[in-house]
């Protein structure tokens, strides 16, 4: 099977390119499943109608991250849509689920998990390694794909190596910068530190350039806006052997308008 994964959708331009390209890219790569992080579709957070646009465009699972509660309207959607998932390692009483299971053509199940990092990202979250460990034990016969929404590259790499051979794919999100370290680890886990961003190419991580500069100059804080300009869509495709549950190849993807 081929699994497509795309980095954080940022603003209207990110939504536009995602909705234009998902089905085309699924067909081009022969992808069975597409996972996309919708964390910043509304700059900070995701609104229900934006989530629906991504699913209608062909996304199979939409993941979130540390901004999940910035748009409280998403709570009702999290309760109703099992394929819209927030981080698994948040407190147990939070709405929604942190993983989604999809049955593949072979009869095996693919479990897509969303996790959030604790280093410079979300200090109130539970240990992401322990949270994933519990799921791997519970669904030991499933194939696992993990969106690790984290700031620290070391935290992402450590998790990938800890689950090498148990997870088929581990892909980082959150930094909005695509890394060039895609590879298959010795145990058969496909890994990339960060998928990158699905959003405006001429921006600072999806934010208007002048706003970001003003922040670093020390100006009065303002609500960030995302420029609605030419966009880029970044991610990766993981080739997974359904029999063994191991990854056999990872290829970076970058598509521009």
C-alpha cells in the first residue's frame, strides 16, 4: 500500500491547494490512504467547515495538534467524525479520539495516530511514547502510521527509533519546514522529521511576512493572518508492505501552484 501524508494546512491558500491536489496526487502515487494535518487551516486551529472541505477533497484522515482548542467549534466535529483526530496524549476527558482505524483491501487494519510533543510545544500533554506504546499493545496486529506534531527534532527522532519495527510510518508536523532526512530505519519504519507545510509559499511559516517581522521587532502582538497567495503542498509518500507491516520506501513530495 501507499500512504500519502501532508504537512500543516495554513490559511485559505493551503486549503485551496489541498482541495485541488489531493485526489490528483492520490491517483498519481497510487495511494490507498491520505493523511493531512489541518492544524492551521484557520491560521490557529481548524473550523468544522474547513475540515469538511478536506474530507470532500479526498483526505481519509485529518489530524490536529497543539492548536486543537483554538477554535472551540471543532469540538462537535471531533465528536461526530471518527477520522478527524486530535492528539492521543491529551487528557482523557478531552473530546474526540487520538487515533483512527481504516480497513485495507488486504483485510488488515491501518491505525493512524496523532501525538503532540512536550518539548516547547505542549507541556500539559502525557508522554507521547507511552501513549503510543499503549495503542501498539492494544492493536498489536494493526499497521501503524503516526503524525507526531512536535517542535523538537530530537523528540521526533527518538520516538521514531523507539517504535522502529512497530510503526510502519512516523512523520513529523508542526514546524512547517520540510526536512530532507526521509529514510527507512533499520527495523522497517519509514521516517521524516517534518513533512513541511501546505500553505502560502511567500510567508513566514504560513504567516504574513510583515506580521512575523513585527513580532520579532517587538511590536504590539496582533492576530496572525495568512496571505492568500501562491501555495505549496509538502509531504511524503510511504510504501508499506501490508504483509509484514514494514515500510519499504519513502519519497518526499513538494508541489507548487
